[in-house]
């Protein structure tokens, strides 16, 4: 992993971060199937290889990510050689000791180099310090790279919600205890 500095967002960072390519490529999708009877309900997610690599657009408009930056529990930036290369946005769930990672983006040329891991671990450290007990990481079911990252860092699948994102896509949720 490159030597990165992680710091809090400054208003002057927003324009640069909004210019990042927020979409991603995937060769897999997580397909949901449900089996419901009068006495049971089972949901299963299966990793399915796509016939070809596809570009998946980000589920939120870039500008809306930064609209409430000052209300986020944390908005951390990864900086490499004075250049912003990634960010993570963490929101606190009101009335609970749960925080949620709603956005985690690394600029396309710097992906798969450990920067997202560094940002996610820094967010976990921060919420632990602030006395939250759980960090939930949300993502599209098409976001195989994020699902693999969550698994690698010890997050466990904890649920889904249909039509969750502004583009009406399904969200998957992974959680990890902070302490």
C-alpha cells in the first residue's frame, strides 16, 4: 500500500473529490433469490460471474454526496504526495451507537492498492474512539469489489434493502463491531 495521509475533509477538497470517477468495473454481481413458504423465508445471495466486464455507475449523484458533509460523523480524505486519492463518508445513526459508511471512493488510477482498506480502517478507529459499537458498510449488490473488501476486513453480511439508493438499486449491508 502506498504511504497515504488520512485527514478530515476541508471545503476546498470537494471540487477535486467530486471530479473522481465514482463508477467502477465489475466482472461479478451478487444475485438474490428468495424462498418463501407459509412458515419460513430464506434469502440467498450468490456471486455470479457476468459474461463480460461491465461498468457500473455510482448510485448517487456526485454533488449530493457532499451536500451534508458538515453533518457527517466523519468525512476522511486519503492524500498521497499532496494529491487527494480517496475518501470515506461516515454518518451516525440518530439515537444509536451505530455508524454507517455511505460512500467510499478511490480515484480510478489508484484502486486496488490498499487505499480503500486504509480509509475504512481509519473510519473504524475513529468511530471506536467516539464510542460507537458497530460500523455498517452499505453498497450496491453489483459492487463486487466493495463486497470483497468488506469480507477481507472482517465485516459480516447483515441485510439488504430493495430500492434503497436514489437510482432504485438494491443495497447490501455488512457490519463489524468496533470494540
